[in-house]
């Protein structure tokens, strides 16, 4: 009997040696005369266990990890090909608490299937959403997405159905779907995981968006730092085209939709939708003033849906299971599930998809398992480099859009970066300004000049911490500068940089305070 062994192909696992492990298993099996079939799957998102190898048994898949190539002979000796026990055994994959506690809707297939097998995709429920969509009118599709309560997962949380409706209602000879796969936020990897681990779900979501809005052409915009994701999506596009999922007659519906991948050089601001559109048009990635909205005048001046990977990849299940099914997950105005990315100094870093509504503390302390260093958590930054820092006293904040806004923070792309008690929050505040200065597109003054002045003022505070002078005046200056950037910037790069700075100042004021000369000398 041939044993199926799953070795992930996603770039994080490959960076950790997954290719070598696949080769070692193949060689070892041949030498021992054991019949194995290696399936390269997407990552399950349990990154502290990667490369995590799974063996298919009658009881289910048994996981082993983290595996090194040198572990392979020992695994065979122990009989892992029949699911036997071994020091690296994690038991049944589905029973691993980190996975078992999740509600996987968007990531339902990621890690289960061969990402390049359309047949495997369909066996696990793929294409059911698109098959339903092609039988509906565009208005019905848009209405379903609106009713599901899906909000943009790229950062702003704007209702996806409303955006689609604007594009549907716009009259134009050509409309576009643009998938924002720039994924520039620190500590985020959900978009990459889907592109590498289940690209068909994204293609299906884009095709549904096209049919819903009358857009016949789609572009996936991502950065050059994602070569594996680009290759995976491009390969999936070719397969989907051959199978009639993309092309002039989507699933025999008589409606057309096709797409291609476009690569940017990798600038944080090119994730901002108007800057992205400029980059896509071959121009410099500078932010455009709004209005006009991209939904009315987007790519090449035509009505354009710009949606994040997660937003589009969540659409197929909504069209498959219905608006109410999706809407019933979550809390308040945050419906459905959110793929949270746990990173930084944390024991169990990875992808955790769950319904909105968990307290932040539960996510980082229980699910994430606290810090990797074993030291106390001092701060977590939520929502990328423009997100606020939360101290443990704020860990009761519920993970949903409104609760985070009320707590002077933002969810952003749902990335969480954990820091232990050795973090210097003054340095983190400086980093926020420095990041903004480096990544600013330069179009507006509060951001272009403000971020540079911010670095200077923080440096003066750092100096004042030692000589004990002038700190209060500098802190007042920072606060004032943050107000100007918040209200005067054209886009959220300058407008949100105050979140990390002000939250650091508010929750960790001691890091900005002067120490006596004696203490400093110590
Ligand atoms: C500086 C900046 C960077 C951004 N980066 C991204 C990004 O990498 N990916 C993304 O989807 N949205 C990003 N956004 C948000 C986009 O402008 C836009 O709101 C989003 O693509 C809309 O899709 P959604 O409604 O599906 O979230 C960024 C915004 C700003 C201001
Ligand atoms: S806030 Fe910064 S990135 Fe945004 S438009 Fe102004 S200069 Fe450009």
C-alpha cells in the first residue's frame, strides 16, 4: 500500500528545509522499499512546528514536526509511515489545540490539498461558490455579499458589498478587479499563505467579483519579495483557464473573466489602493487624492474593485453556504471570521482563523502561548507598523473592528507582533516615525516632513533622558506633531503613524522619562 506523506511547499517551510525533507523521505523510502507518495501541500499555519510532515493513516493525518532532514531515517525506523509514535509526533493534526480551536472558513482547505490540483480543490468543496454565482444575477451576488457583512480585510474594514455595488452601478466600457496582495504589514503572512497554499480560492473569489460587477479583467498585484506566491498563482491561473474557470465563458456561463499577476518592487505605500493603481499603470507609486474613488475611476480611469486577498478569498464560501451562514459568525458589526497572524516574540506563532470576538489576551497568552523567551509580555502591536501598541492591561480588548477603534487602535490586516519586557518603547516610537519617513510617497507635507521631524524629536527625548533636560517640551511637540499628521495627512501612512507613537507614549510613559545622570551612567 502506498502511504501519502504531506510536506508543505510554502516559502516559510521551504526556508526551513521542507524541500530537503521531501527529498530525504523519497530517498529513504526508495532505499527501504517503502511505497510513498509525497504531496506538497500548503502550510497549516502552525509555524513553530514547520516543517511539519503529515502522514495519512486510517485514523486521519498524523503530524510530525519540526522535522529536519537528519530526522528522516529515525522517523522511518519508528514506523512513522504508518503513523507510529516518535519524539516529533504531534498526534492527529486536527487534534492539535492550535488548529482544533480554529474556525476555518477562508483557510478551510489550506494545508489539506495539493494547491496545484483543481480536482483536489473541488473534492474539498472548491468552485461551489462560483457555480452558484454564475446562476445568479450580478445584483443578487452583490446583495449576498452585502448581507454577509463581509468587510475589507486589507485594513479599513469597508463593507465589500457596498464597494462592489458602486462598481456594478457605474457605467463603463471596461471594469476591473484588482486584488491587493502587497501584504506590507509587519508580522503578516495570511495573503501569502493563501496564494501559496490555496490559490484557487482566490481565483474563484476574483471570478465571482468580476461576474458580480461586470468586470471582465482582473489583476493580482503583489511584491517581488513573494516569488513563490507569484509562481503558485500563475500556475493556478493556467490550470483554471484550461478548465474553463477563467476565460471568455466562465464555467459555461457565457460570462467572461480572466486575470493575471503583476509584480511591484515592494514599497509599503504601494499597498495603499491608489498608489497601487499608479504602480499597476507603470507610474511611480504615489497616492492619488480621493475622490474620485477607485470604484468609479480606478485602473486606467475605469471603475475598479480593489480588494485584499482575504476579502476575495472569503467570498467563495459566502456564495457556497449563503450570506447568513457567514454573517452568523462574529460579534457586533464584525461578521465572519478573521485570519489572525501571530508573530514576533511568541511561542506559537502562526495563522489562527477564528470568528471575531476573542479577547486580545487570550490570543497572545493562551493561543500564542506567551513569549518565546519566556519573559513577561510587555506590549503587542496589532495591525502592522501603523497599529497601536497594547499593554497587558488592555488585553480584555475584544478582537473586532469597533472595539479596537474604541481602544484607540486598529485591526488592520490582523497581524499581531508580541514583545517581551526587554522592549524599549521609545525606540519603537522612533521606529514608527522612521518607517513613515522611509516609506512616505512624499505627496503631502505632514507625512513627508512630519515623519522626519518626529525622528528628530524622539532623538532629542532620548538625549534628554540622559541629560534630564527639556523632555516635557519635546513630548508636547511629539503630541502636537501627531495631531497634525493624524488630521493633515492625505492617506493613512502619515495619518496612522501617530497610533504606534501615541500608544507608546500613553501606555509606556516611563520609557520617555528622564533617568538621572547617575542611573544613565550605570
Ligand atoms: C500605507 C498603506 C498601505 C496599505 N497596504 C495594504 C496592503 O498591503 N494590502 C491591502 O490589502 N491593503 C492595504 N492597504 C489598504 C488599501 O488602501 C485598501 O483599503 C484595501 O486594499 C481595500 O481592500 P479591502 O476593502 O478588501 O480591505 C494599505 C493602506 C495604506 C494607507
Ligand atoms: S500621508 Fe504620506 S504616503 Fe500618504 S499621501 Fe501623504 S506623503 Fe504620501
